[in-house]
């Protein structure tokens, strides 16, 4: 036991004392914040497009006014949203202002070169000059819109300085569609405001369940467990990928440097395997603890009520212990398998023979876990949750939906039985791979497991 703990300590310290480990540890929450903030920054930093609208012929009279009215209406609506948020507090106003996704456009009068140019080659030459990206900023135009009517229906040609710019075209399309609809409704004797009122009407529908926390209406308290279960499944998946990859690379590196042979002279293969798995498990727990600490502190300061609700959900019915049990079993199964593969390899290329099938297996629960959020008792979810390699992920997602206790007990037994079998198989393969120079293949792996290698 002492040798096992020493190997675990050595494995943990080898990574924990490096600067790269702590940088990668803090990179995840940092990129999570940036992932949510960058889109808002991009939208808020988008430049205002300078657009000119030209009515092409007498039949198009009034279409430019419709586009201007639509743009002003959209700006008024966004300003109203920010004002309503400001009444709730400065922070809410800032979030509302950052989330504005309305059109950033400024309409200007048409340049004289366009208004006098005849349709055809002369107009195209004028358009190239007006839409030149290298033109001075005070004379640059981002888009030119030609409005017309064909058979009484509005149409538009949108010329843009950038070929992939669709913002102006989308806005003009919506503006013309709204204007045409209002005219058709007015001609039919129906007030457009009445249609807008009907379309914007959202009836109040409340969900009730006898299994709700309040005994009646379903609240966010009843939905949080499902999100926690799904998050636990994804967290376990990321820990398996991260920890097992570290273990695989560690074993490969030590085999190529002949360090494994030195360790085998002073400790058994099972002690080395156990120590390495334990050391990397401590490393992943460190990562988990730091992430949990950051997340808890942020959530507690931002929304103390939500943090308290999540704590109650985790402790209610011992849900947190189910998560821990499935996490331990799932991690153990995959960690020892990756360690055994690493014992046969000296380079990452050698490991690709078996890594591909394993990664395909790990993709399955990612796809099914999303179904488990809405349909935890769907037949495909229930059947796959009984397969030990999928059990830790899918049962973590299903646990908050109160599956039958017999399912929880039997899936735990099946998972830990498979984990024990994997430990036995991996132990034999680890010793055979560490003491040989054969390349990894299904044949050599099978011979090592059966004791014939």
C-alpha cells in the first residue's frame, strides 16, 4: 500500500507542480466566460452600416418611407427595452444594452452619381465607385438598395460592399413584407394593429404535477435536477477524457524512457497501475474542486437563492452520492483501460489502433444524454443505461428523474463488476505491455490478457 501511495503521489506532483497544468486548469472557466461574453462584445462592436435607399421608378413611390419607418420602429422598440431594464437596475440595463441584436444601420440620401446614372453600365460604374471599400470614410457607403414594384408587389436589389453581407438584405426583406401585409390588411378592412396584437398574444399556460416540490405548480425548483444530472454526465465525460488521456500519455512516456522497467523492479504491476490511476484521479479531483469552487463563488454572489436551491437538490434523496458512485465507477473503467493501452505504446501513433473504437464508444452517451433530459424513460435511454460503458453517463443524467431503485442498484452493481473485470484485464495487459517491445494490436492485447503473451 505504501508503494502504491508513493507512486500516486509521484504521478500527482509530476503534473501539479507544472505551470502549464494550472494555466490549463484556469483556462476552462476563463474560456467559458469569454464564450458567453465574446458574442455580446462582437454584436456591440459591430460598425453602423451606411445605407442609401433609391426608389427605382414611379411605381416604387412610398417603399423608401416603409423602410425608414421599419428602421425607426425597430430602434424605438430597442430603446424601450433598455429603458424597461434600467428601471430594474443598472446591471440589468447594461445586459439589455449588450444583448441588442437589432439592425445597426444609418440611412443617408443617395449620392448624386447614383440618382443621375441610367440603369445599366452607367449605374454599375457608379455603384462600384460608391461601394469602393477604399473610399474615404465620410463618402463611403456600405449598401445601396433599389426598390421597385412588379405586379403591385414590392421588390428590391441590394448592392453591398461585401459580398457576404446579408444584414441589409434581410432587414429590407422584412420591412417590405411588413409594409405589403399592412397594405393588404387595410384594403381588406382589417386594422394592422389588430393583427399584430393577435400575433404577439401569448396565453399564460402553467404546468402542474402531483410530483412537483410544491405539490402543484411546476417551478424552476423542479427543473433544476434534470439540468444538474445532464451537467454531471457531461462533467464525468470531460473528466474521463482529460484524466484518461493524461494517464495514457504518462504511461507511454515512461515506457519509452524505460522508467516502467525500473518501477517494476521495486513494485508490482498492480501497485504501479493502482498508484497511477489514483494519482491521476487526485489530479482530476483537484481540477474538479477548483472549477466547483469558482462556480460556487460566482453563483453564490450572483444568485444566492439559486445556489441554495442547487444545494438542496444535491442533498435531496442522496442525489450527490449517486453522482459520486457513477463518477468513481466510470472513471475507474476507462482509466485502467487507457493505462493498459499506454503500456503497449511508445508513441501516440501506436495507440491509434484501439483509441478510435474507444472514442466512438464515448460519443454514444453524449448523443443520448440530451434525450435523457426530456425523455429519461425512453426505451433507448433505458436500454443503453444498462450497458456498463454507458451506465455512468446516462444514469447520472437519469438519476434526478427518480428511476426505480432496482435500476439504480443493478446498474451500479453491473458497472462496478465491469470495473473490477477491467482492473483485472488491464493489470495483466499492463504488466505484459510494460515488459515487452511489441506493438499494440488486438492480437497482442488479447494474448496479454489471456496470459499467453
